[in-house]
C-alpha cells in the first residue's frame, strides 16, 4: 500500500492540484474521499489532519500537511529524483530558476486564483448547489482576471511556460481552476481567446498527468 495518502474529493481544485503533482512526480498514492456534504471534513479525526476543516489533508508516512501548494512543494523536495525532476526548476539552474518558479506560483496564488476561483464558484458550482448567482461579483472578478491574463499574455509571448521553457509547478498550479473556467463556464474565452495564454493552456492541459486527473474527476462526479 502506498505510504502517501491524499484526503479529499477529486472534484476539489485544491485536491486535484496535489494529485496532479503526485502524478507528475510518479509517486504512488491513495486518494481517500471525504464526503463534505455529510460534514466529514469537520469530524474530530479529520481536524487532527487539517485543523481548518478544509481539503486536502495529506499524509506521508508519519508526516501530515495541509494547504495544497505547500504540499506540492514538499512533494517536489521529498521526491526530487522521481518523475518530472524540473517542477521546481532545473538543478543546474540553481536558486534563480527556483525563484522564477516561486514567483509565478505566488502570482497564481495571489493574483490569478482569487478572481478565477470566484468566477468558477459563481458560474459552475453555485447553480449546482442551488445558490443564487451574484452578477456584481461575476462582473468584478471577470475584470480582475482579464487584467491578470493580460500580464500572462505578455509573459507567455516571451517564454514557453510561465517560469521559463520548462513546465513547472507554477504552470501546474493553474490547471484546476482554469479547467473549470474553460470547461464548465461561459467565460473560458478569457483564457482561450488570448493567443499566447491559449497556446499555453492547450499545452499544459494536454499533459498525461492532468488527463488522468480529469478522468478521476469524471469518475467521481455526481449524476447530473
């Protein structure tokens, strides 16, 4: 049995970020579902793993972690010699290449994720949950995301991927929310209509690791 366990539903963007990283690094793992509709993420046992009652929680032998981006960084360091060895930059690239990856990983977390996740929630998840959409929030976050993607468009005209010419954790971290935006909302054109961003999205979303994540999500999707 794999020593690495990820706790959470495959449909979660944060869970799928960790799963994609594990697949890129070719690390064996098991994914244990957490039924959030039944409050399993608030149970005493789960809160020992994730004190904020969110997903994912992560266990590697005796090590437990939470927060998907921190987990991904850990995976890249702990399993440096597994699978894709350049997710945090090439070793010969030294601290500078790692800093470039960290820079764009922070951009994803601080600039891209807030408006994109807000749009995904409003447009893809709120209707499924029987919640009323907020038109003002949709308009505001669409404008914010467009400005971020304008920066990305310029950057991706200069390099193949965000941190350089190699696919990195910075690119991978964009996959979950971008996937929902493109495939489950009517705002996917924010990504696909931009020449360089669209080219980048087509390439990163075609990686075998992400295709496997999408298959896992389809297998775990509730009946429509």
